[in-house]
C-alpha cells in the first residue's frame, strides 16, 4: 500500500468493502475479538496458536503443553477487551481510574506486588509503577511523572474524540493515543496491551473497525515505535498503523469472499439436509 498521503482513498475504499462484507455475518464481532486477543498476546510472548486461542475463549478448552501463564494472559486480555468495548459503546469518557481498571484486568492473574525503594505497588490492581522500566534499549520516563502524563493524555482524548469527523481523523487520534500511552509506559507490565486497547476504544467509540497489529509484524511494530521516538516524527507510526489496517481489511475481505465462493459451489447438484 502507498503511504496514507497518496493512498488514503484506497484505504477508505477497502474499509468500506470490509464493512459491507462483515455486516450481518453471524458472530463476526466475537471472532474478531478473539483475533485481537490472539495477536495482542502473541506480540507479548504468548505461544498459543490462533486455533488454541479461539478454542480457549469459545469453549474454555485449555491448550495442552503450553505455559499456564499464556492461558491466563489470554483470558485476562479478552476480559479487558470486552470491558473496553462496553466503555466505548456507552460513550463513557476515560479517566485515570478507568485506565487503572483496564490495566488491572489485563494483569488480573499475572500481576503481583512489587517492592521498590519508593514503596510497594501491586500491578494486578492497576497501580502505577514506582520504578524505572526498560523495553529493549529504552528506559521510560521517571515514574513520578506518570500520573500527570496519563491525565494529560486522557484530557487530550476526551477533548478531541467527539471532534473526529471521519474514519481518517478517528484513526489518527487512535494511533496517536496508542503511541503516547505506550511511550508513557505507566505500569510495570501490560503497557503494549493497554495501549492497543486504548486505540481500540477510540476506534470503537465511533463504530469504526478496531485495528489489529499482526503478530507476524511484531518486529516492524517495535521498530516503528522506536523510529518515531528517535526522529520525533509521529507520521512514522501513523503510516505503520494505517498499513496494518489496510492489511487486515485485505485479509478479511479475502477470507469472506473465499467463503462465499465455497458456499456457492455447494449449491451445485444435490443438497443434503442431514
């Protein structure tokens, strides 16, 4: 796909086709949520396959020979996603308490109490970190700045979310919110999942498709985040995310149209009803 500056119309067209094909498909939203969870947890190290994730969430079948931690991570992420979807549906504005609640759901079964020189905090309860955190070669902001910076970001989202006039403006607000939250890194763990759920909240608030960062593009995702910070150029991350949206629409359109072709082919000859 071209960069959004010269390919945005192509993106809108494929988004419209995606919406047309998914409208009325039974349980489409449910299985789309499963995909969001699968890719979101895989980026953070879960080894569950897409099929194992779907069976776990749909039929409560725990995968064999996989770490229990990955199962717990998956279930918690799904519950956090459902909570975020309900917040967006109800048009509830975000505050620090809601962000802490989302974080506590993400880390409900895998968080713990952490002792630091600045005091103890419990990541499973959505408490902000009281320590320095690193991801790769990057250290994130002083923990004492976190509450203020999270508040500023939420004020920005709440101020602008109803000003988004169309798919592109809503996407930009969603992607920028994603980038800013993961750059604040307010919690000891789960910041990537939280930031992607925040993006999904902004998108779902206006009924737009929720972008999935593909686990196959995990390194490119991290590279886009780092290049954006290094060059202080938000267009790097925006372009990456627009391309993720395009790739997802393209993949789902292919899956849906192939399914329709198969259904039509089954109409030839005798149809069995049992």
